[in-house]
C-alpha cells in the first residue's frame, strides 16, 4: 500500500514551502509520497482544489500556511483554515473521511515541522486506507 | 436580496438519482451574494456531484452554467445550448430562478438545489438576516424603520408581547425583540407617540393571503402591436 | 341521507334549534358549516352542540382556513368530549369570497393532512409530533370531493388519496351533470373506492332560474348543464320545478352503483328538505 500512497500538500512560499525547503537542506527525511504544490499564499486555496485532489485519487490533502497572525498577506492562512473546514464538511456529506484533509501552520524557520506534518498525514492514511475512490476506479 | 440556504448534499444525490447528464445552474445575483448559488458554488456542487458519482459508480456527467439572473427569461435563454442534452438541471438559484428555468425548459426536470428562505440582508460576513416579509403594504413609517411582520415572531402590530425580555424574543435568547428595537428606534426619532396608537388589523390582501401576486407597471407593458413590432425586430 | 344546517350570523341559538327540530326526522346527519364562503357566522362547534341538544346528529365541518394544527387538534378533542361524532375535513372557501376579505388565511395544513391527523388521533391516540393522547377522539371522518373540478382525470386519484388519508365517508359537490358524475363514479369503482369509503352524492335544489345561472357562471367548480337551465326557464312555477329536478336527481343517484347516500344542500332553503326527502321516498329514516 505504501508504494501507492499519494498525498498532496498545498504549501505557501513563506511558510509551508520554506519549511519543506529547510527540512531538505537539513537533510531531514520524510515520506516521498507527498506531492508538494507551491503557491504564493494558502489564501489562494479554494475548496474546489481540495475536492479535485481527492477526486483525482489523493489519499490525503494538506494545506500548510504560515503561523496564524504571521501570514505574509495578513489573513490568507485564516481563509485557508475556513476553506479546509468547508471541504471537510462537504467530504463528510459525500462519504469520504474528512480526516484526509487538514490544515497546518508552520514558520519558515521550522524545518523540523514539515516532516512531522507529512508523518501525520501518512499515519492517517495508514489508518484510513487508500482513498476509496481509487478502489472503485474511474 | 433573496436569501437562500444549501440543501443537504444527501438530498440532492437522492433527487438526481436515475439521471445521467446533470447541469448545475447558478445565478450571479442574490444567491451569489449569500454564497450559495454563484459561479463558485456551482463549481463546488458540480465537483461534489462528480466525486459522489465516482465514489459510487453512478456515471453522472456533470456540467456547469451560471447566468447573470436566473429569474429573467432573457438571461436564462442564454443557456439553451447547455440544457439541450441534459437529463436534469440542479438549479442553485432561488425558487424564482428554478421556476423560470422550468418555464423556459418545460421538458427538463428542474431540481431545486437550494432552500429559498427570505428577503434579507447580509448582517456580517456569512450571516444573513431576514428583513422584509413582502406583505405588500409597508408600515415601516409607523415602526421606526423596523419590520414587525417578519422580525417579530408573532408578527404583532401592537407589540411587544409579554415574552419580551432584556431586548430578546421569547422564542430564542439570540433573537432580538423587534418591538424593543422599534421602541428604541422611535424613541431616538422622538416619535414614541406612534407606539401609543393602536395599529388596526392589517389588510392581508396585498400579501400572500390574497393569492399569488401580480404587479403591473402600465408604463412598461407592451401592447399587442408593440410586441409584434418588437418581435419582428428580433 | 344528509343535509345541511347553516349557522346564523347571530348569537341567537334559536335559529339553529329551529332548523335542527325541523330536519332531524328527515336525515341521518346534518352538516354544520364552518363560516361558509368565509362569512362570519356562529361557529360550527357551537352549532353542532346545539344540534346535539335538539337530537339532530351533527357533522361538524372544520376548514383549514382559520385554524392551525394546534386549534384543529384541540377542537377535535373538545368536540369528541362533548359528543360530536362526525367531522368533515375541508380546506374552506378563500377569505376573499366572504366579508373578511383582508384576513390572513391559515392553511397551516390542508384537508388531506387534516384527515390523516384526525385518523392518527383516533386510531393511534397520537397527535402530530407523536405525543400520546390519554384518550383518543371518537369520530367518523368525512372528506369532500368535487368530480366537476379539474383536472378531471385526477379527481378520482385525489379521492383515493383522501381515502388513504383516513376518510370514512365523502360528500361530493352538487351533482347536476349526471353524465360526468357517472364517469367519475365508474372510475372510482374501477379503483375499488366505493368499497373503501361511503360516497354521498351532493344535490342542490334550485330555487329559481337566477340561482341556476348563478351556479353555472359564478360558483367555481360547478357544472350546470343547459338542459337544467332550460327546464328552469320554461317552468311556470320555478320553485316546484327546482324541487322536482332535485327529487329526480336523487332517484337517479340512488341507482348508481357505489353511491351510498345523498347530501342535500338547500342553502337558505332548509325548510324544503323534508319535502324533498319525502318525495324521494326516503322517509321515514331508519333508526341509527
């Protein structure tokens, strides 16, 4: 199952992506099953981006923005939190475990934090199993 | 504006059962403002339907279309191409929009995607409050600009009732007592005398109680000759 | 054999008493109308009680126009407690037809739901929302149906709906167009409805040519064929002709399979009911 894992991480340039970058530079290890999508700010993330990732087979989706009250664009990470909550509600109604989607806040100097986030999502998928949509096949 | 709320997805999944090609039709007016029926919500609902379809092997083909105003025939006609090969339309406009769709596309199943609620206004982001009951005979001039028909749970015209406490309504401690608000407003305006007078029983004929309402603007109505000429031009 | 007693625009009980005494021997039960045509009159509840006191069996009409589900359920309990045993569920004439045009209507529930609600109260001792009743009402539940309203094809389905909602008996709108009524009855028989519910056909004795024309043109959901109008026009004594037509109609209706009884609506002409019943050979009435 591990080989098939697919986790999508929407990461903002200033927080999530910088943290991943620092983790890499620090040679910290994390699962290779994560696909990082860099965006200027998680405020750009819309509910539909999360749903689409799930529909395209992602086992989990996370959004990693800056620490709260520390967003480079003032409140982009607050927006992201609301949208993730919205996406989780919809997934629940559709019949997909909402635990597959999560939002994190991380600072650019917290390189150790990014592998933790990935580990968290990997262990969730290990508990939940693969995205049910992949079992059905499209 | 007209305020509406989403129907639970489970209800929509059930209602589109048996249809294959589904169009989600939105409206860029009121329901876009109250965040349930605009272009963005059309995209989200369409994606939710696709996700459910994929998950349950329903084979639904979901398309999207959002018009400027789904209550106006001129705009709704715009989507006739998109409606053509569709088995069902989920309209996430208000009930007026959904009915206009049905009128223009009488052979199509038009399913409501929203629960249309009231005529209201955004109070703060994400919160919408009912303001007007459309009773057809406005009395805001007597009530300090606050409508007791919908904002008082009993639609009292000579309130507040005995259930008014600390500015709140007896039905719910979160709901303000409209008559307390009216009192405060008239006091501010120096017109408390208005509250001393008995407001007589209301004439409900201009309201829903008189049957479905029709408003005619004589200056705008076209005569048969005018219609013919206009249609000829078109 | 049922007839109608219209409560007065008055607080005087004697008017109801007089009609009850006048009619009680000539019918099995009497509809007590509920602010008919939305004109304020003595309540059907009070008038039904006066009928009971006079030994006339009342059918209390209860429209959905003026009372919500709270009042309807509460009045049903009260009526049962005081000995009313028949209730007729109907939506009621719209208030804009009466003398309270500016009123707000209620229509919290409709007549089919009313039947269902009353049936549940009687048979399951439960009110809407499932609260239990210590003792349920004892009621024979009536409905109305109009074979002359549109769409005709749906009228029998609507009857079936009311039967499944709980109607024990159904009274029809006044029959003038026999041909259409027979078609309706035949469709009702095809669905076996005549065996599930007592169908009582309505008749209205015509007082004058004017009355006939009025019903033909002004009363929504009524069909008065031209041959009836013609007979009324030619008659030297319109009143007796009206009675004659009515008696003939009753005789005809009683021959139609599935018609269980006749309901005479002698609006403002109640005193003629005994004569009609006698001429139709339906007097004396069997004991209850």
